[in-house]
RNA sequence: CGGGGCGUGGCUCAGCCCGGUAGAGCGCUCGGUUCGGGACCGAGAGGUCGGAAGUUCAAAUCUUCUCGCCCCGACCA
């Protein structure tokens, strides 16, 4: 492709609205343009990359027996009512104003509606159905360029099985396919156990790319292999346990203690002997929750523990009404109204605890949670911290930020139950289809690739998804000798099956062309200039390493092909 | 949704506090020189200062409302 005939609006300066490297570089390299908050146009160069990622995904999905569909993005609302997900998605789902239609944020319902019409027998399964499609989510705050946007491309796959073992097999196939997909896209990634959230189901894992731009935290230990999203990560932290002495609970004045830290400081109480009390509403119902000391409540775990769709902390006015005190003086004893109580397992059956007296400025000490509180259940509710022993091998956990590039779920029968997608087994008995759901964020792969592969000058594409594998930079294209050779290389390389971006601009200074080439980041740059041509050579530069190979004119095609092959090798 | 910031030519920004002829650099067009790391000289084109209302003799500048974008938080398969 000749640059003079192609549309690549590069930017010399960093756009003010872009913060993270991938966003800045995608704008500067002329890959994308913003249309509205979280809405991006893909320009030719960016779309080439997107299509290459999609091709890799297709190849790997087809390789595990997947069949590609193309489902509508515009969906009748009542299909979504069947599973209760209009409510579950809430404001995240776009609703049309002039029809009872929604824009699909994912496609479980549509797949299930097809399955219930046509999949009747256990003999019809397994099936793997997938599509690569535009999804719409009304993100409250789009950010980081294409990493969190309101319209994006997702590869979503669904497995249909007639047994739990079948689901396991389908799930494992997807995990293997996903590993190949990310590896082939030149990404370094890791897999963590994850919460299944609003998707429902029994198990899920996320494919993560470590990045400061990430919105998820993951806890892991390389040695033991434990890895989990912080939303579900647990640790082998010591339980608080019971003290031998167990005197009656006793009220004492704490006029200046509003926080756990105040209590620790002013009354020399060990932090784990403080029972922090929180009031949360889960789907509208209030709960009093006890945590040890300064342990952080994990809202995702709370949702799972209570089976709730939505949880939120109580407001100050609500606190006073329920407990009789403001936050900071809340506890299990002397509550103003009856409220369900739950606690973190770390303080299960603990005594000798200090907690609020439900009267501003007072706390109780010597609280025995068994004796003095009315706790209906203990759950793992705390957020793990870096350095705590991991639950597998007891080795210290690391906590890192990461971007989610894929998510696989064992859905089970959540959707087939509610939508009555049933099949007959070999005994003639009716069962709901056992489903799995598997997503990949296509734009996120591109953004993460750039996050991982860039330097101060620009992008460093892996050949597998580079928009072009080769760039030819013709310095002073207007000179006859340069033009003659550059044209020749362009033809030779193209005929050799390589994708070539040919900078054939005239009257553009060498420095300008070099800077553009580094920004665009094709893996191999063939620099055609009189300096080396007069000796019968050209310079071939490898973008990633900066290595320059002075190459005889006649060897250019062969050397380029070899370099692209070498640079494109991946471990599978 | 809460907090903060920003909207001035295609891009990056100055001007606003203290009202009085709309600016710079880059980019773009034309002519010439230059040509291996974002060249130089000369001549040009290009802006309802996000929008609306108000105050004023006079508004980019002050007031109110509104729209948009970004950041932090809340939220997020």
C-alpha cells in the first residue's frame, strides 16, 4: 500500500484527552478517532489490526469445532425479560425510546432462544456456537480509549452440552483455544479464578494482561500457581479466635474515636479485636456486617454470599434509623431495630471484641459474638492484601493491576432453566441444556498489545497483528535512483506475499519519515536511501530491537521474509 | 450519580483574574532552497472563542443556564 494513496492521519503531538499509552498511540498512529464518549471510529489502519485479531480468533474457534453465527444486536426486550436480566443489567443496557427494543450487551438469551427451538435431543449436542459482534453497554464512565467503551466488538461463544462432563470438556477446549489466541496475538497474559457476577453460573476464569491501566486487581503467587481476581481471592490469614477469659460485655466512653484506627490508638486495642460494623443494603434489605479490625469488605463476595444483584452501603440517615448511632459507633449490642447480621469468617465465634454501642461516643468491650450478637451466618467477606499467605501453598500473595481480555463461564442451566431450553436424554427424561459462555474483548486485545509493546517513539507490532508486516521508507523518493529501487522492493516484497506499507511521499524530510515509521511501528522497516544504494545495499531496521542490517539489494525480499518469520514466532 | 478540570483555526495551547481591533507554535496551500532522525526562507488560507440568555456603550473575558469531553470516586459480563 502506498502511503500517498492511503489514509493514515498521524499526530505529532499527544492528544490532550488521552492518558494511557495505548490510547495516545492509537490516536497518534491514525488508528481510531473519538466520535462521542466511549464511541470510536476505526480508521483503515486500526481496522486492519482489528480484522487480523478477528481472523486469529476465527481460526482458533473453528479449530475447536465452533460454528460462527451472526446474531442481531437489536433485541426485543421481552426475550431479556424471560431471564430477569433487564433488571439485572439495569442502566447498563441501552433501551430504545420508540420501540420495546434493547441493544444487546451480550447474547445468552438469543442463543438460548435458538437452542430451545432446535436442540431437542441429547444427540444434538455438544455444540459450540460463536460470533464476533458489536456489543452495546451504557458504561457509566467510559475510559482508557477502547478499553472501556460503550460500543465494542466481542467474540462471544456459547457451548451447549447434555452433561456436566460435557460442559467441562467444552470449557477446557475454550481455555486452550483462548491461550492460543492470546499467544498468537503476541500478548503476555495470565489466567485467574473470577467471580461470575451477573452472568451467573458455577465457575469462571478471566484472562488477564498485567497493566497499570487495568481496572481489576489480581492476587497470585507464581510459585504455588494460585491466581484469582481480588473479587474472589482468599488467603490463609489467621482467624481471630477466642480468648480464655470471657467477662461480660462492658460499655465504655469513646468520645473521640470514630474509626478503627482511633480505637487502636487511643485504647491500645489490637486491631483484630475490633469488630468493624457496617450496614449494607442488599437488594433493598439491610444487613449488619462485622469485619475484623481494618479488613476491607469485598462487595463482590458480599453479593455472592447473599445471592444479591445489587449491594450498597447505607446512607448516614439510614444508619441512625436502623442502629441509633452514626457510623463509627455501630455494633451488635443495643440495636435500635432488628436487622439481619452476618460476619466475616475470620471472626467466627470470636470473643473479647470491641464494637460500637449504637450510641454516639460509646463502645462495648468484651463482646462475645456467640453470646452478644445475633449472627445468622459467617462468610468469607474480606478483601485479601498483598503479602498474606495464599490459600493453596501458604506463600505470600502479590497483588497486581490487570486488564480483562477474556472471560469464560460455566453457566450451567441458569438460562436454559428460565427460558425452558430442554432436551430429552437417552432415557427419555427432560433436562435443561447445560451451557457455557465465553467472551473475548477484541479491541482490548489491540489496546493491550500496544500497552505491552511500545516505546517512547511509538508502537512495536508483533507481525501476527501488525497492520502491515513491512514498511518501506523511501528517503527522497523524488530522486530517480531511490524511486527506482524503492518501487522494485515494493513490488518484490508484495509478490513475496508480504504486506507492505510504502512511504512514497515526496518532499518529506528523512527525519519526518523516520518518526512516522517508528510511530506506526511495523515490525520491519526497509530504509531506501542513496547513502547505502551507492554501495548496492539498503538498510533493514527491526522496530522492536532497533537492530539495523545492511543488506545487498538483491537479498531484500529474502531477508524481509526471514525476519518476519523469526519475529512472528510464538510459543503455543 | 458525587468531586475536580477543560471547551479559543486541523493539533498543542496563550489571552479570561483586571471587558475595548482574536494570538503563537505545529499542520495546511503556493513559490524557492534543503534532503539519513519531526529542515529553512518568503507569501497565503483558515476561528459564529461549545451553545443560549443576561449585564454593559462594548463580552473570548463578568453572571446564569445548558451541552460536550477528560480525570478521581461510585458503578462495571
